[in-house]
């Protein structure tokens, strides 16, 4: 079953996509890795941050892995790239 979720882009990910947010339709039972691959297909420039990015689903951090996510209609998924400190 597919569901609509909001993707929120922050910092470098917003720069790379040119977007602050968008709504996408994905399978409601998807792994974080599959979700990231879907985003990379839409926005190939995201590949440069792949090894450093973290996703947050319903404000909980999720590593890119084969761990299944259960996405619900209207969920927010934040793409949190590496932050430069100082």
C-alpha cells in the first residue's frame, strides 16, 4: 500500500535539491535505505551526502539500513545532512 509523506530538507540537502520540502508517495512498508534510494532517484545530487545523512521519521532518528519503517499518511521525514560545527 502506498502513502503520501512530507519530506523536509535541511541545510546541505535543501541546497542540493533546491527544495525545503516536498510530498512524495512511497510504499508504507519501506526500509530507510529504500526511502533514501527513492530520494536519490528524484534528486541525484543527494548522493554526495549519502554516507553522512540521517533521516528522522516522526522526529525519531533512523539510520540508513535495511530496518523496515512503517510510514503513515501525512508523516514527516526529515533529511538531516552533516552539520558543520564550530
